[in-house]
C-alpha cells in the first residue's frame, strides 16, 4: 500500500469520525431545550401529539424533543398597551367607544397581567401562541366599550371616571381569569373627546352652571324676602306685647294707688264724705314735706290777705 493511499484512508477515517461526532452532537442538541427564566416551554407538535405539561426553566434534556416542536412562552408580569391615535386598526391605539349620550370618546389604558404558571400549556394549546391578539385585545376593547356605553360623556371625563375605571378592571379580571390570565391592574391613563365636541360640552356645562346659579340666586332672594316678612311680623308682635304690657302696668298701678288711697282715707277716719279728698290731700302734702327726698322747696300757706311763702329747703332766698 502506497503512502498516498494510507494518507487518504486516514483522512477519510478522520472525516468519518468528525461527521459521526457532529451527528451525535446534533442529536444531543436536539434533545436539549434551554428555557429562560420567567418562561415555560410547551410542546405543540410531536409524534405523540402536543403536551399539556410545561417545560420548566433551565437546561432540559428529553428524547422527545428531537421530534417535537417546542415554543417558549413568557408567563411573568407583562403589559399590553391600548394607547395612541391609530383608530383605524382595532388592535392598535386607544379604545374608541360611544357613550350613552352618543358622544365618541377615546380611552387610553393598559393591562398588566401574568399567566397562571401551571396553565401556560393550556393557554397556548387552546388559544395559540398569539394569545394576546386572540384573547386580550378583543376582550379588553369589548369590555371597555360595554361599560363606558352605560355612562354619559361628561360623567366619564368627570366625577364618575373612577367608577368607570373600577368596573372595567373588574370585568376584565373576571373574563381573562377564565383563560388562565391573571390581571394585576388596568390603569386608565387618559380619557379624550374629539376637539370639535369639547367646546360644545364645555358650553353645555357652563349653561347648566348658569341655570343652577340663577336658581340659587332666586332661592336666596326669596329667603331674604321671607326673612324680612318674618322680622316685620316679629317686630309688630313685640310692639303689641310691649304696649299691652305698658297698658296693663298702668292699670295695675292705678288700681294699686286707688286701693292705697282708700286705705289711707279709711285710716284718717274722715266722717264727712265731702272732706275725705281734702283730708287725703292734706295727708299727702304733709308726707311730701317730711320726706327727705322731696323736691318741694317752697310752700304757699293760705292766710287772710296775701299768701305767705315759706322756704322749707333750708336755703335762703
């Protein structure tokens, strides 16, 4: 055997070994699946059919993988956005809705979710790898439209926005849970109305506010008028009570004085009825003179001829 033939045989043998090594390595690699963290592997085709058993993270060896078609699916927290201005494509951009008062409104929202870890294979086998477009997009848009259509435009962009957001989130959570998708939150990022309708709504709101203001002013004026009437009636009643009390007091004082005069006249023992008044006046005159608080300064004493004037105050004339 010549040296050339020997060299050719060695080379051929080496190439054969290399091919065998590569073949074995290829088989080994076909039996290996590398699953990243936060993901699961799902066998969607194989000689034995698809499998509902998830392939866990890490390096996984199995002879089935040689003939199987394995897809890797992320199950950890992720977000789908419904934000933008592309209204022509129902799977892109904001959610367009028609409110209860026939106003178009655009909702910008996001869905934060993760897949139930032990049901990843079920989700993929039932809905396909592109489950977001098969489930999440249509469900979220349908639910948002259904909920928002129960409200008027001013309510959604105003005081009832929180109620709308809560209802949408609860319905989405319930619906997607049936598909093994766990919703963590549905934040509503923006609520917009077309620019040509915004001014009309604002004008309507201003008009309603003006009506309420006028109603309040009318009620205020009516209250003031009623209060004036009440005050006038109260003053009139108080005056009547005051005058009645004064009159009653005068009568009481007069009766008391009359009774006192009767007792004094009786004490004077006046026998002559015609002299009773004279006797009482004389008694009252003496009382005034003897009273230290009297204001009488001069006394006119009747006498024959010219009257006599006496200074009883102790002052010299």
